[in-house]
C-alpha cells in the first residue's frame, strides 16, 4: 500500500518444546492453583436496615452497616445485605466468613469527608505508611465474599480536586515525588493480609484513589467486576486492579475504564520495598477488557520485591494509552521475569508495547529541596529519601518475557523499549505479532530478543529504530 512501510522480522526460535498454549509447561504448572479456594458458607441473612441503616443517600450509615457485619461474624458467618436504595458510608471492615451481598438496585456511596476513613498502617504506592482506610476493607481475614449486581460508588471527585490543587503547589517547590503520598485519598476496596477472598460481579465507580488493592494477600479471585472511574472527570491515580506483593491471584471477566493503570502488578518501591521484599507471583489475568486508562497490563513501576510467574491471556484494550507495559526506575531494584502474555487484541492504543527502566523521573527519584534540609521530616518522606545500599541493589531487571498472539490496530506507536547500560531488557520472546501503528517506535538497550512472525506496519514509512542491542 502506498505510503506504508512494513517491517517484517522473522527469526527462528531456539527454545525447547512448548506444549502449553505456546509456552513451556514446566513454567506454568501453577496456573490451576490460583484464586480463592473456599468462601463463606453461612446462609443466615443480616439486612443492614434491621440495624438502623437508611437508604436515602444522605444519612451516614457507617455504624449501622458495621453493626450488621459484626453481628454476622458473631453468629459464625452469613450474608450481610441491603434493601434497594443508596447507602452513604465511611470505612467498613469485613470479617471472617462474611458475604457482603450488594443486590441490583443498591448503591453504596462513599463519604466525601476524609475523616470518615480512619488512618491505618498499610502500604500505598510501594511505601509502608499511615494512610486512610479504604471504603471497604478486608484486613487479616479469611473466607470473605463481596458479590452482587449493585454498585460501590467512591464519589471521588473532591479527592481528585484536592490532589490537583496540592500537586500545583508541590511542583513549584520541587516536591512532585512526594505529593502522591501527602495527599491522602481513600481506596475503594482494600484486601490486605487476607486469603480466600472473592469479589464478583460488583460495579465500582469514581474511586478516590486506587479502586481494588490486593496487598500481602493470597488465593483471591476478582471475577466479573466492572470499574467506571471516568464519570464526572478524570481522577488521578484511579487504578483499576492493583495486585501488590500478593500470590495465587485470579482476575477474570473484568471490564475497566479508569485514569491510570487498568490491571497492574506491583511489589514495593525503592529501599522500603527492598526491606519488605515480598514478591507478586502466581497470577492469572484472563478474558478482560481495558478502556481508558494507563495500561491494559502493567508490571511496575513498583518492582522491588520481584514480579514473577504471571499468565495473562485473552485480553482486549480499547483506547488505552499503553497496551503491554513494563516500567521501573534505577532506584527501584527487583526482577520481573517469567511473564507470559498471549492472545491480546488492542485498538487505538497509544503505545502497544512499552518497557522502560527510567519511568517518570520527576515522580520516581526523590530529591529534597534546600529549603527543607535540616528540618524534621515525616516518616514517609524519610523512607522515600533513603538511598539503596549497596547501589547495585537499586538496579531493576526485566527478563524472560513471552509475548504471543498479539494483534494491534491503529496504535500511535508500536514499540517504546529502553533498558539501560547496566540492565538490558533481556530474553524477550515475541511470536505471531502484528501491529499497525503510525510509528514503529524504538528498541534500545536489549539483549537476546527472539522474534518469529513479527510484523509491524508503520504509516510514516519508518522502521523500528534498533540501537545498542545484541544477541548472544
């Protein structure tokens, strides 16, 4: 076709027998072990209206809803549910063997006052610190379910506005790196240090901060969830699902429209993340859709505790800014490896495949302005400013990444890949990939990339810019 230059890369793959969807079976024997193994079995029903909850959208129902949850736990478990209507509440805390059922016609509305979300010790964006509780919390619990065709609406707009105001002030002072931690905003759902937790079919809207955060947890399932955060504005840091230093996680049949990474894997940041040193591992993400947002599938930028053994397949991106995204920084450390991505379709994405060791420098690297030197600083500031020693521990690594069966139409850029002289993007295996994009993009500082049937069509007629890259 006139005006279109096609770059076709064909290389033979020297890889041992592949017998599982194109991947080595020895690497994927764990895939059937992910997800919640059990759930609450009690059938006794506790309606929050019986505990004084009022479904008018104005009455603060925190105490009434919590009373129903506590009564359910004392009875040995069961179902906490709602009559039709809108229920305003601050933070609630689910307990062992509790099934929070949100039927169609029910909306849980998050309070717009930060004081209705009590501070707890937690981890936010890779740093352990004091931060507000989420709207719905599962902390240190087992056998918990949240389900139903109803909605949880974080009503996050006031928190978005307060962030943008603070960010303007902080950027003028050279504090871009800390504003995300100083501006406290509630997550919608936090599952922390818990196991056998299921979230099914619920619609989440307008998160004040991250929507679903799985932290230090195991054997969790997120199934059939819809997230719609871009209602009445575009909230900063309104990630969809964040899997953070957690293992044996199943995410399936979800549809996310947000304003940051859609499906994201994290494992701690910088010196504090290296201290905690907990990986995210054994994760399956399948049959999901991302719409607006920062990344259909993202590893990082918090990589300190390692991210490994991840299978994501049968995914779609529609208008997402980045499709497949690997990101870290040179103070982050950690290794991301054994990542398997297969059967993925993307339409009108910004960048199809992105990998970087130097993501968002003004956010990633902490530098204390002179006016603050010698002053007493908050604990989380000191954590962010702590240097990694020895320095080589700060270097992140990406290797053993497998991409297969990728189809991309109308992207802006096919590739944006840049490792570093100290850490190449190493051992990437790409097969059966076709990308149509305005620009082919660039690949820099890589090692041992293997490609088979990779076809990039660029409307600007330029090939991929390949530099400082080699194979052994």
